[in-house]
């Protein structure tokens, strides 16, 4: 069997047709979904990019790997220490290393390791190709590597090919001549002029009025899809903004279609396990953030997970709560290898094969790059606990109804104390279990806070203050300067 993993950065599940989106952003992905299985409640345990892929590829949550942020101490994997042998057991027993021992020839086409100085990612691969633009690649930069490799090796058996597209990640940079533009399609219906006005009048820095901060990239005029939207003032501005995001998804989808067509021409499509997923989603107005992945919630941490497994009669849709690392563990068991005992990801292969119930009672999902937050997804609820707000004035606890208020416009924390208590109990239960099974005595989230707060806010604090002084929001400077005095909520 052959395996292709399409890893599409910053891809929201609910912006795909197969997940119910009203725009035609994903015709090729949708066709794969029709032949495979959709996991509707699959989550990255840690977001954004660096901690998410660290968790997926190592099988361990950030609280165990130590990677929970994008800078400082918590951007590096913890050293194993005295227990390390000639080989590091954690890296040797990562997802790719185990597949390699299952006799799969493993290949990655991605700039990820260089972009994040995440060279632990190199462990286990037989071949790696880095297009060299550190995440500013468009699909046309990635495709030649994938096509050439498949031309020379596709007909061989037992290989795993990781293809990493970055198009949906800001800045939205697909060539302006690319169609479709979605200009004639309505935007998502949840956001209104009223909501935009409320966000603009709020005391939240660095969001709706600062969406165009991409000048430093010096993009050419052909790639400036969002350069002319420095701030979102009305629904028309938002429509132009979301058009840019959706075009990037469609562009990546076209690339997926080209690879699918190639493997069909090679005659190997029916024997290829296809995985389509992402590292995280993207706030597009939710929690007052536009075009970034800044919160621990079901918008950012929920990812698409589509699996087409040859000759398997799996259900078309599974709604159980899962982590992305659970799917990695499932692939491992499916190729007849054992999932390491120290993995946090757990296989559901036998349960799916036997038609049994599976899934987790609740999930704890984390964010420590823009804010320090942990959220609990359980039942119909998302409870978010803020430990450090970054540049935003979030309440310490937020509660949202996943079904009735998917875009998180109505915080129910004061109306449902019973649900809040249950969510906090789950969070404490998870924390105790995680620390009990950790070889390290300290929660890396507290390291982030001690080192000055989330990296993407602490690194740009002075720049933000200067920009705010030039705007009509000088009153926000005092709040931002005092953000490090935010009360640190103790976990227990």
C-alpha cells in the first residue's frame, strides 16, 4: 500500500464543501471525501503550526514534548536527559520512524523544519525536499517536487509521501489572475455589519483594524490580494478579506487535484491511502481575530481529517471527539505496528474495523503562541480558560455552545455555572493525568508566561505601541503595557 498525506496549512474544516461550506472551495477534496471517511470532530491538541506538528509527528501533547509556543524555550523539544540512549526513544518512535520500520519509504516535501528551526522533524524520513521559501511557498512551488518524485517512484510499493501546501496561511498571495474569485458569492452569514461594528468599538487591540500588516514581506503587485485591506470597516471589507482566504483554499485544492490525477494515470489510485488534513484552522472574526490562529478554541484547533483507506468499508462520517495524533496512531496500527506506550495519541483502528463506538469523553486543546489558553471540548460545549491574554482583553473563562453558537458570539459563562464547573473539572483532571505521566516536573505553559508571555505578542509589543500611537486607539496603550500584570490563574 502507498500513503499520501496532504498537509494543508491553516485549513479550516468548515470552509470545505464536504464539511458543509456554501462556497465551492474544495471540489477535489470533496471527491476524496465521498470515497473515504470524514472525521468531523478531529482536533490539534496544540496550536498553532509548530506545536501542532510536534504533537502529530511525535504522538505526544505539547505538555509532554515541551513544544507549546513559537519562540523561547518552549519552541524547542525537551531533551530526554540521562535516559537517552544511542538513539532517542521519543524521536525514533515518532510517527514517521515507526512507518519506516514498517517497511515504508518515507518522503517529505515541506519547508516546515527550516521555517521553525524544528530539525527534530527530520527524524525518520528517507528523503526530504525543502523548496526554500520558509512557508511563503505557493502550491506551484511544491508541485514540481511532488510530481517529479511520483514520476520516478510512484509505481513502487510501500511509500509514505508528505506534501505540505501553505496557501491558506496569510498573506493570501495567489496570483491575482487566478479564478475563481468568489466575488459573486455571499460571505459566511454569521458575520454582520452589527458584529463588525461591535468589534471595532471594542477595546481589543491588534485585530480588525490591523489586518494589513504584511508590508514587510514586500510582495509583488500580483500577490497583493489583501494588501489593500489594511483594516476591516464594513461587511464589504470583510467579504474581500474572506474571498482572499477562500481563493487560497481553492488554489490548494486544485493542487491536490493535480496530484490525484497523476496517481490515477500511474494506476495506483486504488491502492493509495489518502489523508487530507491541516495543522490548525484560522480565526476569521471569531473572538475578534481576523486572519490568524490566535486562540484555543474549536475554530483554531479543529482541523479537517479525511481518510480514504483502500478496500476498507468504513463509515462515511465519524463524529466522535479525536486528536490528530489518534489518527496517526490508527495508521500505525493499520500497518501492523504497535503504538508506543508513551504516546498520547491512541489508535481507533480496531474499533472502526469492528464497527464499535470510540472517541474521547473530552479534549483539552491549547494555544501558547498568541495567548496562553487551554480549552475543553466536551458534549456540546467549548470552555476556554485564559492564563495570559497576549494583546487581547479576554475574560478568564469563556463558554460557548458549539452547535448553536459555532462562531462564539455569546459567552454563556454567567448563565451556565453547571457547565462551567464540569469543564473546569475536566481541565483539572486532564492536567493531573498529564503531569503524572510527564518525565518533567514543570508545565511548559508557565515557562511561556515567565519568559514574558506568548511569543507573538511579546516580540511585537513595542511595534504595536508605536502603531497604536499613530491611530485613534491611544487609550489601549496602557492596557497593553500592563498585560504582563495579568493575574496568573493557578491550575489547581
